[in-house]
């Protein structure tokens, strides 16, 4: 077996740290130091202990190194150089435990794993964060136009209740809440024949309530609890954030542009708004804030609790549309009971006779066109 001694002289390229000019030189591995010879210049001498390895030549790349006391950077292409340098300074190319270098199929496999992980992280964390951020900074006037466009798509004029007298009675409920609210939103409450038990808040202050829900509640205080809860979704931008999460932050950005008719672009997917679900923390925050708003409006705050208890008893919390997109009803009831104030001032909203009349807010529409609407689902 023939053993060939390692070289101690290598060609190198030198950068002076001041210009982009590359100089050709010769590098010599002397017993005590590295000597760099450049044409017509005094040799540069580097002590081995002062050498810093910039790149160790992995993946067939050239070795790059410099000295602590010299601005020059050396590039050596010879694959045997690092092995020769290690004879003079054995630990110069040691890597930390986390610096793993893979080549071939292991590198491809690791790259696939990293890409998959990053893609999942961006999808489940990055996109929601971006969507929430975009929604948080969506101007109120844009939200209002989003809400109007959403209502026009989901509840066309022909489906809205048209009994002015009964709507005036129901306005007593919403007016009390709006007067106690200081968020700056201009609320529009729409009562409509939806064919299902439902209430939802569109961005910007538009709240849609079905006639089925109104008929199901026993008191105006229960309706006030529902409206106060939906108002909190508007105030805390839950509706806007939910749209952003479902359709992506890009949809919100596109919604900020308008067509020639003044309708936000990207609203073709607004039909899914009635099915949007909020995060559990959103629902809890809306419940707590709704209770405070009811107290400020001098409305019995237990109306929301009574409404949820009634629905829970009647359906088990599983069939009505209003509850299908909300967290467990019993958990919400327990939370609301725990924060119900012991003492509060209240004023009656309307008499039982007036409330019974108000519950028929869609009776005119139902009489004329009930055969064309789907039956309500209990």
C-alpha cells in the first residue's frame, strides 16, 4: 500500500475586503502558520489559532477562510486542502451538534419534511394570523359596505319583513341597546323570513334575525340578549375575522375594492356567512360583553340565559341553526350564570300584549308567500 503525503501548497483566490477584485495567490501550510503569497506583495502570515473557517467545503463548495487580524478572505478549491489543514489544526472544521449536513436522498427526504412542516405551519398558524391582522385593521366604512352587500346577498328585499307597526315595537329592543353602546357602529337590524331558526351578525353593524327565532322567544328581554350578543360580534370584529379565516386574508383585501355599483369585490362567497363559526374565546367574550351591555341598557340581563336554557331544553342544542355554529350551550349557560350580577336596575321594554303582537313581524309576508318558503327546521 502506497501512502501519498498531503500537499502543503495550494492555489487560492484572495479578496481584499475593499473591492470586488479577485486576486490569484499561493497558500502554503508552514509548520507554525499559513503563508499567503500574492504577486508583488509582502506575504501575509496567519497563525493557525487565528484562522476562522467561513465554509468547510461541504456539498462540493470551495473552502472559505479568513484571519481574525486580516481583512483578506481566501477561497481554496482543492478538495484535499481541508484535510491538510486539519493536520496542523485538528478541530478547525468541527461542527456543533445541530449542524447536520445531508446529501443525496437523505437531503431530499429532509427537505420534503421541512417543506411539509413549514407549509402546515403557515396554513394553520400563518394564514389565520394574517387574516386576523387584516380584519383587525379593516376600516369601519369598509366593514359597513361589506355588511350591506352581505345582507343584500343573503336576505334580498323580498324576504324581509314589511310590517312597519310591528318593526316599530321590536325597535324598542334594539334602540335601548344601541343607545347604551358607544362603539360608533351604525346598526341595522333586519328581520326576515329565513325558513330557519337563526340570527347572525354581518360586518359593520348589520344583524339579521329570522322570524322563527322571534316566535321562539317568550320575552323581549330574551331577544335583547340575542341582539346584544350579536352586537358584540360586530364590535369585536368577530364576523370580519371569521370571513377572513374562511376565505383567507386575500379575500378581505379584495373586498376593500369595489365595483362600479359600489359592491365589495369578493362577496360572491358571502353566502357562507350564515354558517361561519366563531372561536370559543370569541363566543365567551361576546357573552360576557353582552351581559354588560344589557345592564347598561337597563334590560334584565338574564334574558340571554333564559333564551339559551329554552333552546337547550327544546332541542338539546343540536338542531337549531343558531346553536349549530356555537360552542356547547350548557357551557355558555354556566358561564353566564357565574357573571350574572346580583343587583341591577331595569325597565320593562313592552307589555306582554305588545310583545305578542311584535312576534308576528313577518305575518304579512308569511300569509302572502309562505308556500314559496322552506319550512322552518326545529
